[in-house]
C-alpha cells in the first residue's frame, strides 16, 4: 500500500518510472537478462528447465563495495529485528 511507503521510497519509484516506464517489454527483458547474475544462472550445468534460483549476491558481483554495503545493511536490519521484535512502525 502506498501509505506504507516513505517519501524517499516514492521518490525512488517515481525515478524508476521516469527512467524505465516507457520502455517496451522487449527492452526491459534485454536490460535485465544482460545482467551477470542472470547469465550465471543460464551457465549453471545443474539448471533443469527454465527456472533456477538466483543468488542475491550475484547481482552485485561487479561492485564489491555495493555487496559489502548490502551485507552491512542486512546485519543491521537483523539486529534491529532482534532488538524490536514487534515494532509498531511495521
């Protein structure tokens, strides 16, 4: 629901819409399927059929600083959930 989104969430979503909203399905598919994480799945010899789980960290393979930042944020979020198991703001 939109009421659960922050102002910064809305700004990011609007920016994404401005950047990608007018692209066709084919353009968006090409954009996402050129990602190294997607290519890695298709190169996986254990892949059966067309569906294989993608590893979250593969999306950041080319940017080690981003991966470190994501890991740091995940750890911080875990600690917050432990400290506030039933926060009123969720």
